[in-house]
C-alpha cells in the first residue's frame, strides 16, 4: 500500500478526539474547540458566537460538529453567521473533523467549531 504525505502548509489538522477532548496538531484541548488554519482554541459552544463571527472574511464555510450525532445549531447562531457571509454545515463532530482535514489540505477557507463527543 502506498501512503501519501498530506501537506497542510503550516496549518494544524485535527489528529484525534475522544470523550470530552480533541487533539489538534498534537495539542489536547478539553471541551469544545474552534479550529482554523491559524490554530485551535477552546470554544464556549453555541452561546459563544464572538470567535465564530470574528472569522468573517477569512472563511467561507464553518463546519459545526454537533457531538456524537448530527443536530441543527440554534437558528439564532445560524442567522448571525449567515449575516456576515459564513456558511454553516452541521454534522457529527467526528465527520466534521475528518471533513475539516480534507478541506484544509485542499487549501480551502474553512474552520470547524466542534462540540465534544462524550
């Protein structure tokens, strides 16, 4: 089997997750996390819209990892993000992390806001 190295051009992919944590570029972050090409930071969940809105103009799509199963983020949050031109794609957190990594490797303007899988 041939393995190909995936270039992330200095960005840090999501390289693991487990009950209550994510590992991004080797760093473990407990709880919810916001991951961008610039790095990762703890995120306060749906009530913490500020860091997401601050990405306006930097990203086109925000993948929202909703935990173990897919669910719709609150309408008020979706409306705020839409108002600043950020598309929202909800999916289960594991799928969101994998999708983020693929799109990041393609150089897309992407971010992921991930709720932990408990």
